[in-house]
C-alpha cells in the first residue's frame, strides 16, 4: 500500500488556492479534501457542502471536549475546525488528503501531527493580489484593503512552510502542487 499523506495548503485570500485545489481535484479525483466543521450559517453557495460540515455550537463544543480536532478556532463568533479522524483514516488507508487551512490553523496542526508537510500558495505580487481581490467585485475597497493587510501578515509566515508555490500561471501552479505531492510520497 502507498504511504498516506496529509498535506496542509495555506495562502492569503486572492492567492488562488481554491482555484488551484479545484483544478487539482478535477484532474486527480483520488486526492481527498479535508472537510472543515463550522458553526457559521450557510451562505447558499452551492460548493459549501463539499468544503464544510455545518454543526451547532453545542455539537462543536462536544467535539472539542472529545479531542476530535487537529485544530480549531473561534472567528467572528463562529467555530471552525479540522476534524482529526478523517485525516488520520485517509493517511492510514494510504490516501492523500489536503487540509486547506489558514496560517494559525496550520501551526496548530503541526503541533498535533509532527512531520506533516505544508505548502504556501503565493500571489505573484502584491499588485496582482490587489487586482484579483478588487476584480471579484464582492467587497468594498475598505474590505479589500483589510484583506491586503491580512495577506501581508500571512505572507510573512511563508517560511513556516515546507514548500512555496507561486500562482502566476494557474496550470503551472496546479502542476507544481501535484509534483510536490508526488515528491513527498516518493521520499
């Protein structure tokens, strides 16, 4: 049986990590995705159920009590967490599973899974990041500015990661991420 692999993927908003991962999963459906558990309300996005499991605050807090998370946090009055069992099961079964989490969550997972590998997705430049965030047209200029500042603080932590992928050309970034997965599994 192949060695299983859990891989953290992080990057600032606008870096393209969601798009890279979507393309990776389309071309490599054998790679699994770690579904986060959240207490926030549904937003009506059709992709929500593939990324999140929605639970009550009481249920989430019981999961915390039973040590069911690799990491969790409270953000804007809602809990977010990475459940432990699906990740450990995937690795035990020889599967590859991606944990898409922020830099703080990544640091917590590293404490709970020493040796886990990680990839940071970088925008090609801050100018391009600002262009991408502005182009979305879903947020005010003030929110875009906040996201840029948050991105700067996240990018300052890129050296905590084992690998960095610069997302300048989408297809290249997807290939780079897939090659990293293969290289880790063949070590």
